């Protein structure tokens, strides 16, 4: 992030952060609030030199290409471990301290069994879709570009 008033050049935040933290951080930097409930947190305290607030990061990845219904892999990563629920192929579990390159799958193991309920709980909860309120001009522009509506303009 380049924000000279707050984040000094060359600052490296040592803790892992997730993409869900970007919007709350940018909102805090801009001193804005939209009162929306978000899964992420502002990382402004870390940008000004505060201690890292470690939180697990969850990611989902489409595991196939050029297929109608590709499998989706879900992963939860902490600073020390990563558990992956494969769309096809079961569970993977890595000790990121002893194996940062994720070369040795430790699943099944007592550790992977202990981590899976948290990932399952996060996946079951999901995140609610949020649709912003649009003024008529913005809505018309998005419809003209094919971003809104039932079908794209050139669809059969």
C-alpha cells in the first residue's frame, strides 16, 4: 500500500492478511464508513506499526478449467498450518513451519481432524451477497454495458 500520510515506505506487515481485509483498510485510510458488516478487518493499525492481529484466512479456488462444473477447493490458512478441502481428492494438511513449501501432506492426522470443523463452519456460514444501491444513471450505464439484466445483450 502506498499512502504517504500513514504507511511509511518499505513497511512490511509480517502477519498474513486476507483479501477481505482490503475494503475495510481502504475505508479506514480514506476515513470513510458505510456501516456495512464485513468479514474482514481494517489493517490500519498494522500499517502504522501496531502489532499483528493474526486471523485465519480462507480461500476458495476453482480446481479445473474448461469443464462445465469444475471442482472447487477450499483452504484455511493460519500462520502455522494450512488445511485444504479438495473439491475432488479429499483433505490436505500442511505444517507451514516445518514445510513452508507444502510438500508433505500430513492428512489424515489428529491435526487435520482438529482443523476441519472450523473450515466447515466457515464454509457453512458463507457470506451474504451484498447489492449496492444504484442511482438510475449508474444502473442504466451498467445495463448498457451488459453487467445488469437477465442475459447479456449478445446472448442467444
